[in-house]
């Protein structure tokens, strides 16, 4: 990133990965538009799909996600957990 990138005031979607077992991926979208994220692949063979653990829109159904993309709603936060293989 350049110094100009750091100085920009516009909010932007971002994500960070917490590597503690199990891995957690936090996705944040402070903007008024949906944001598309590409989910990182697992570097551990015993871990498979991402599962929603916290969703500020709806958290009653922790369904595994399909594919490697996730669309985050505007003004939204989601925490994903890497699910162990069966």
C-alpha cells in the first residue's frame, strides 16, 4: 500500500484471519454496498468448509458455505470458522 492508500478516508470492506485452532475469518463491510470476498483455501488437510459462526444479519442457521466466495451485506460483520473434515 502507498501512503496515499493509508490516508484515504473512505470506508472499505476488509477481512482478517485468526489462525488459532480452529481458524476464524472475520469479514467486515462498513460500506452501503454489498462486498464480495474470496475465502482463503485451507492450508491444513483436515479442515474443510467454512461455517458461519456469527452473523450480524442472521445467526440461527450455522450452515456450511459452498464455494470460495461470500457476499457480505452492507454494514455487516460475519465470523467464519473452518470446519473439520468428516
